[in-house]
C-alpha cells in the first residue's frame, strides 16, 4: 500500500522539479516519488541505510 508524505521545498527546487516533470510528461509528485525511491535504493547499495528492525529498549 502506498503512503503519502508532505514536504516543503525551496521555491527554486520545486520549480526545477516541476520543469523536469513537465519535460518527462509526468506529474511532479510522481517524479518526486521516483527520485526518493532511487535515492533510497542507492543508499542501501552503498550501505548507508540499515533497515534491520530496531531492538526493543532494555529496561
């Protein structure tokens, strides 16, 4: 199931993202989702992102 995320971007970043999405003929949100997925995959490949379940806090 997909989840929604709200974020705030500087005006210049949003404008560039919007232009890029328009050139590709896709919605801005769709391009943003693709870029986030790509960044996460690359971070995992570099070992920068550890997705092991967190251990319960010790009492």
